[in-house]
């Protein structure tokens, strides 16, 4: 959503309400309170709009992606449609030139105490923070992927790379995995992951959260000859720790080869990607992933697409593809 094409048109309040009504299936789910409520670039054909709205219970996050987009009508629609919930509404400006304060968010309606809701997705509880930083602690578009992990994690020893706040780890443990090792180079996110484990009644110890780089972790497991039944590889578009830099556009294939080297022959890998340029051509991305799997001797595997949650439709210049699942053919 951060970059788009075309002329943007401000919608009327009725168009927001129409989009909200299309999400009624999500409103009605008792174990789901967080989802995309309005996906402006492709909500209505021929009327692209550089604004999105995400719902976290009674808290609503408006993001604008151009400096000429006004959130006032969106705010009015939220207040009208959800007035019984006394909504808290936060605005983040995500376009180039926005200040850190603007990207961190300001409260338009409600109070700051409401801006830290507990998100419930398919019964998984994740502590979110809609103020103070660019990301909330939960990437809503990957909800269907976490559902997939939970469905297939029973009995597995799991390696969760770029683990962030541990949402995939929660999904794996909820699905009956033996252990999840969460790897991230930012030690601060492990504190939030522990909080999420506690919210879900999950036990953990120091071995479950490791602060190190992707390179160091893979080198360690290869040296020890340790392999995993399920690996989640979900790198950001770019990251930097010290002198080490990771850029998906440049390094994704190289590191996926290394990731698959610590996967059990009968194991499963979630090769996820947030760099939209890499996944825009779904066929090409799938062929590349399959080729890398075959290089690692994983010839008897299926390679199926993993799509963003259905509340994230795709604009003409986007793709709903979020990654590929590499697993046994009988699944």
C-alpha cells in the first residue's frame, strides 16, 4: 500500500460503509477482532484511494499513503458505524516526508489507553500497540498463513526466523508443536513475544528466544547438524544490524538455500516474502522457490502458493501472494 499508481479519488462516507459491510463475515466471528476494514487502493474498481483502515477490537488504525489524502470522511464513517463500541481512532501518515511522530501515530478519537488492544485472530491473542512505532506488532495480512502453520505444526520442532513478536510461534504451539525456537536480531521484540506467549498460556524458557542474526543461527545449526521439522522464513524487505545488511531483493534466494539446509527431508518450510516486487510475478517466484528446493534435494515436495488474508484484495499493481509452502505431497 505504501506505493501505488494512478489518480486517487476521495470516497464518500457511503463507500466506506459499503466496504465495512463486505467485512460482515469477520465482524461475526467470535474469535476474530483484528482485520483490514478498508483496503483503499482496490476497494472499488476504478477508484483507487491511498488510505487503509485496520480494526483491532474497538481500536481503529487509519493509514494514509499520500500527503493529499484526508482522513476526515473515514473517521466519520468509523464513528457512525461503530458508535456503540466507543471507538478509539489513530492516524498514521506513511508517505515519504512524514515525520517519525506522524508515522508513530496520533489519537484522533478516544484515548491512548485504548491504543494498546489485545488482538484476537483465530483464538490467538497478540498484544498490539497502535502508537509509538511504525508497526503494530502484528501483520494482519499473514493471518491465513498463521492459520496454515497452526494446522500443520503438530509434533514439529519449529525454527521461526525473523520471529518479530512471535505470532507464528504462538500459532505453531497452539497447533501442538514440540518446541519453537524464535530467532531475531532485535532483542527487544523477544520481550513482546514472551508477553504474547503469556497471554496464550504458553510456557517458555530462555532457549525459545535467541537474539542473533540469520547468518549466525544457520551457521550454528549446520555445524551442530541440527535440523527442524518446520521452518518459517519471513524476512523483512530490508534489515540492518551493525555492518550486516539484508535486502530481500538481493539476498532472498541466497538465504533460502541456507534455510532449507537445516530442514528435515520430510519437513515443511514457509518461504514467505514481504517484498512486493519479488512476488508480483507469481509464476516466476514459484519456479524460483521450486528450483531452490530441488537444489537441496527436496524433489518429492509440493510447492503451493500462500495468499494474504481475504480482507486484503489485490490492486492491479499488487499480488495477493505472500509466499510459498514447501511440504510433503500428502499434505
